[in-house]
């Protein structure tokens, strides 16, 4: 008999229980390593939120996760698993980089605007390719997006080692962009308003990410186009019956998904590094899958999940720095546990909760 | 165990005492008592959701009752799994067969009863036992045939054989005739009779009153999770049973005036449909549907009706031939709707409704591009909910809750919602597939009245149904399909179940005569 959990359990209690479970197991590992779990938690929380600079870094990472989380969630609305956020972000970075290298001297708002569009466009193209392959050739997006990640990485390595490398140096990275291309830092922006936050790479990309959350919400649930996309995601036969072309929707969804992933590069390339570097995507594309799952595909959930992973990234590196027995890899293990419990084992507690909180799916009908 | 046919003094073959079962706040079985006499055929009827299946699943060990006792031959048994049920001599034939299609009959029956790690010895023993069973119960089956090559009627016999082979003395059949032609159903009833004569006990779950009257000795009626009546079949009538099931008087016959057909709305010419795997599903089919008439397509499920319906509605590309609506070809599903074609699909859960969508979102599926529902690309949520509310009231969809998930409504109410959507957009031609499948009697009555009213308003209706009674009571003209071809056409007045049954089995009238 189908049952449905009340929203506060589905969206609140269940993710919290999964998270609690992840921390419990992580705590056990900390104990085995001979450190105090309480001290570790204190350090982690302090490292993530304890002082202005830490908050800035946490939010900086959060921005990456919002973009990639939204990307995965949007594809998921159309029933697609986009594992290629990493490659799409990388290629999006190529778009930004080309604008930065060649149009960097353009007046500020115009150059940056073109950069933003280039990130979305390049990422979108990298998403459209697997979308087209799925829609027209039946090649599964899970396979093709993974493969395109490798292709993206190879292309970028080639470009950064050869044509785009700054003349006269061995490091595979581009020239630093003209200052006019840099996205405003938030600590400067807020400083102008009289708010003092610590110095960090946190930049205007966070605001762009939040605008994307709003647009995502409007598009998916309020527009005709989003409706058509969701019908395909929920039931392809129903879409065909309703005169909606699944092939078209799949291509649109993958393109928009790729564009969102591509915009992650704004944060890293235009916001922080101000040049194109090797591997700046750093696995954020993959973590986006966990963010989207944990956030239940809803923008508020995605923001919260992104914040959690941002805190884990930032607090985790403090932890590795201060606790000798816990190294960088240990922090990755903790993040992995969160992904495991929140993503892969997402439904572990569901039957148990359903036995307690389930409402009947079929209301009594007289 | 041997049970003599002179029942009465013997304990019941199966007795359920005070069975109670809840799923969360849904009380599916309320203190059910049931006694099935050995060597009889016992019918259990009730509307969808009355709790029949839950009760039988408790007896077969799929669910455990919250309270109550199960007695088999007078002894209490604890049945916690189908294995326990089989050990207690209870077998079940499900509505959807549990057979491995690429395996042979013998391999399917051996499954789970292999009798050793090499198959040979067990297979030889099974072969002997099966041949004996086939002889005893006139269950003719070629035990070396592949399941995939057998018609559904024979597959069902395999399921019965499987249960008997495992030693079932009590056989439960869940909606056994849903997929059978009338002739196959008659054969099934003869098999059940011979099982009874040999002292076995049969429990039949169905919602078809005619079958209950034809084949059972006793009948129990369930309604709303309760057992409302037990009757010897000889002492009751279909009218009484229908009233007990629904809880009020039901009109079993549809009242309708003669049709007044006008100009053709739909013209189908030499239509051919070849499916994805290259099988010809629809073969050179031509017919027309006129305004103001209901044309019924009868046939056993899987004889090309589904593909025909999909081709007509633009969902599936026809391989050749023409489909004309008001003289214009239909390009695709969106084009069909633009040309005023409504379509109530056969499988409402897969096509007609979107799982996980709220009722109001489902209410515009296929019509989401109409300006009535959108403005500058945005959905007019409030307006859509308003329309949905009106339709729910007019079509008696309960509960009247546009924000409730579409699939949370009962089958009948889901169907009324789909019907409302397709009818309220005022189509000139309505394609209706299995309008009352999984729908309870009260809603069937309502849906039939609506279809007649639409016909009387001068609309053309094409009705595809595997329920012969439905075709007979609604259609003004009846087309019978077998193996993708039209085997005959009868007017509603001259049609009867026997003639249609012959055509459904592929025996054309001139050949039979």
C-alpha cells in the first residue's frame, strides 16, 4: 500500500537523521584514530563558522555547491541523471577564460556580463551534447556525461599546457585577467555598506547563485515549460499522451543543466583565481549530486545542503590542520560518509519512519 | 488428505475468525469471519478497495493480520509467508501471472521445487505427476512448451497446475477471467468444477456478478473492509449482490435511446501498425465513426486494440494507411487535440495521469498550452485550480481536493478526473479505452451515463473495452478484433455474447456457418 510521509518528516526529519547517522559513524572513526570526537566537532564548527574569514570561505564553497546542485536537480526534474557537472563546469570555465583573456579590457559591466553568458553557453553546449545523444540516439546520459568529463579534462589540459598558457612560464595556467573582469569581492561590497566581514574569496557569484535558485524555482514550478519538463521526468508515456515531446524536453533540460554547472566557474575563475587554472573544478560537480539529492530538488533544500558541504569543506580543512591524527584524507572520508548516508542510503530510515508517520495515500472515500 | 464430498459435518476447509488488518489509519479488514466449506467453490465479491485482496493476501501469507485466527481443516495455522501457506495446502493464482516467460511449462513448475541440485531427477518425477494432474482435471497443457508461446488462457492453467503440483487443496483465484475470452472462461469454469468434484476447495475473487452466479456454491460480499453478507448462491440474485456490494440500489442496465448517427467524424482506411520489435499489431483495418454514435471495439486484450487506439490518437505512428478526423490527417498527439480529439487512455496510471502530480496539474495534461491556463509562459495556477474544482464537482470526483496527488484518489475517482479533463475540452471525437477498468460499480454507472449523454449531444465515441458486458450495453455498433484484424461487425441490437465470443476467438461468421 503506497503511503506518503508528511512534509516535515520527508524534508526535515529524514535528512537530519541521515546526517546524524553520518556524523555518528564519522565520530566512531575519530575515536578509533584516538582523538576526541567532541574536540573534532568543536574544531570543525569553529573552522567553518567561528570567525568572519571562515564564514567567507564556507560561503565561497557553498556557492560552488549551489550551482552544481541546481544543475543536477534540474536534470533530475526531467528524469535525467547528469553526472557531468564536473566537465560542464570545466568547459564553462573555458568560456569565461576566453572572455577574460581576450575581452578583459572591456568596460566592467559589459565584460563581466559577456563572461557570465559565456560560462552558461559553454557549459550548456557541453550539456546539450549528451542530451542530444540521449534524445536522438538513445545513449544513456549517465554514461555519456561521465565520458564527457574525461574529454573536457583532456581538452582543458591541452589548452592550458599549449595555446592558453601564459608565455614564459611552466605552470599550466592562463594569464591573469584584467582587473576590470574580476567579480566584486563581497567583503569589499559589504564594507562599502558598513558591514565588516573577513577577507575571503567570497564574491558576487553567491548573489548570482541565489538568483539562479529563484529562477530555477520559478521555471520548474511556475512556467508552462517547466510543467512540460516535469511531465517527462515523472512519466514519459504520459508526456507522449499529452503531446509533449520527451526528446525535446531532454535536450532542453540537459542544456539548462549544463549551463548551471558551467556558471560554477564564475565563482572560481572570475571570483577567486582571476585566471584559468588546471582542475579548478575540484570535484564540486560530483558533490552536486549529493547536494541535489539531499536538497530534494528544491532550491531551499539545495541551499541548505550546499551550506552543509561548504562548512564540511572549510571546517574540514581547519580540522586537518589542527588535529595531527586527522589528515586531509580523513576529511574526505567524513564528506564521503555524508554523501553515503544522505545520498546512497537516503531511504534507509524511510520504512521505519513510514511505519510511524505514514498517512494513507488513498483517503477514505464515501 | 482426502475430503469426501458429503460436506457439512466436516470442519471448514478454511476458516477465518476475527481477522483484522490496518495499514496506518486505513482499516482494510474489520473483524472478518469467513468459513469456506470443503469441496465447494466459494466466491468473494466486493468493489475495489473493499478489502478482498487484503484478506486473501493474509490467507496466503503476504500480510500478517493484526489479530484473528486462521484455521485450515479445523486446525489453527500460523501463516507468515507464502511458504507457510503452501505447506498448509493453500495455493494462489494471481491476477498477473508469476511465470518466467522464456522458461518451459515444466521449468516454471519446478521453480522453487527443484528437488535437488541437479534438475534431472526432480524433472522426471514432476513430469509424471503433472501428466496425472492434467488427466485428472482436464488441464491440457504441453509441458515442454515455452510460456511466451502460450496464450493467456493456457498460462493460467499452468498457474493452476503449479499450485496443484505443490499440493494445494485450497486454491485461491484472484480475478481469474479478466484476461480470458468467454470461451476460455467457460473452460476455466469446467476445470474448477472438476477440482470441486475431486474434493478440492476453490475460492474465487471477482467483481463480475455473472461469474459468481454461474460457478459458485456460496458467496461472501465485502464492502468497506467489512464482510456484509454470506449467501448460498442458489438463494440470491445479481440484483441483491450488487446492492450488497455498493450499499444501495444499482442500475445494472444502461438506459439509452436509439442512436441517431450523422456525418462521419473519424475515418480509418487500411491502417497498419508495426510495433518496435517488428510485429504487425494492426492489419489493414478500416472503419468509421459517425457523430452521435458509440462504436465499440471488442476483443481479448492484446489483439491490437491498444495499438489501434494509440495510432488513432497520434501517440504511435501508423506504418501505412490513413486516419482522418473531419477529413484531415492526424499528425501527432498535440495535433490530435488541436483537432478536437479527446482520449481517455487504457492505462490511466501510466498515461492518463502523471504520478506525483497534484490533481490540478493532472487536469491540464495535454491542454497545458491553451491560453486559458497560461499567461506569458507562466501557469495560471489559481485559474487552473478553479476549473479543476468545477470539474471535480460536476464529475463527482471525491474528495474534491485539487491539491491532492492525482494517484492518491481511488481508481474510480482517477478515471472520473481523466474523463472530466477529456470531456470538458469539448472534443468532437472521444476515444475511450477500458473506461471502467479497476473502477467500482457506482462509478461505472456514472461513467456510462456520461458517455451516453455525450453521444446524445452529437459527439462521436470510439469505445475499446475487454469487458463484453460494457460493449454490449453501450455500443451502437460493435467491431470485433482478433490478431490485429477486424473479424466482424455487428449492430448493437443483433449482438450477443456468444456471437461476439466466436469473433473474439478469430472464428469468422461465414466460416462458422
